[in-house]
C-alpha cells in the first residue's frame, strides 16, 4: 500500500493536459494501485493521475456501487445524455464545493490494467465522477465549471467524509468475502 501526495490547487500540473498511455507497464500497474490506495485513504470517490503529479491519462473511481473500483487508462466519453445539477468537491481543493451542471448519464471507453478495452455506462454520481476525473486529464477543474462556489464548514466536511467511508467500506465487504 503506497499513498501518494495529492497535488493541491494552484499547482500547475492540475492545469495541463495529460498524455495518452501508449504502453501498459509495471510502472502503470503500480500507479493504478497507488492511486486507488490514495483515493481510499483520502476518502474520495475518484482520482486522476495529474492529482498525484503524473501527467498520464489514468483515472480510478469507486462510488460505492456494484462496479466497485474502476481503473481506466485513456478514458474517453463516447456518449452522454440528460442533465444533472449538483455539488462537487475535489481532493485537490479541500474544504470547498461547487454546483456543477453535468450529463446525467455517460458511456466511457478505455482500457483496464490488462490492456483490455472496457466500456462502462454510469448514471448520476458515477456519471459525475467520470466527467470530473476526465476533466482533470484535460487540465480542467470543477471550479471552472461551477455556477456557485462555496466553502464548506469543517464539521460538515468531516460528516460527509465519514458517510463516504461507510459507503465505501460496505461496497468493499462483498469483494473481500469472495477472495
């Protein structure tokens, strides 16, 4: 388990376009594992490689649903529909939220750690997480899209983190029983 340091705004790496991964190497496998460990440790639901200082098109997401941990290399949104409007936060901008308008459903294609092409369709929170993390790969932060931007009180953030941790723990338990 390796926890990487999360890059915080205004670090310039967060505003750069990440490079496509051309070869899936052991270093990419380690990065995926480290990113997932870092995301869980920070009690987040998604993390993009630029957030740990690596300009590669790699994301990890776990919104506590049946998909479990999603690791995706070179993700691309190939379809979207509907609309949702709601709060977003970011591990690179702690203590703040913004209300962002996103597609309510997206279909994303990319590659898993074995190089197999995968396609996942997500709605609501998963759709929001995909769009948020892919924006990171393009150097876009949610604050650039937010219609409202506000600080959250520390006690509210702590409560939200506890709820997210409970949901993630519940989602992980069935997988641990299968092993």
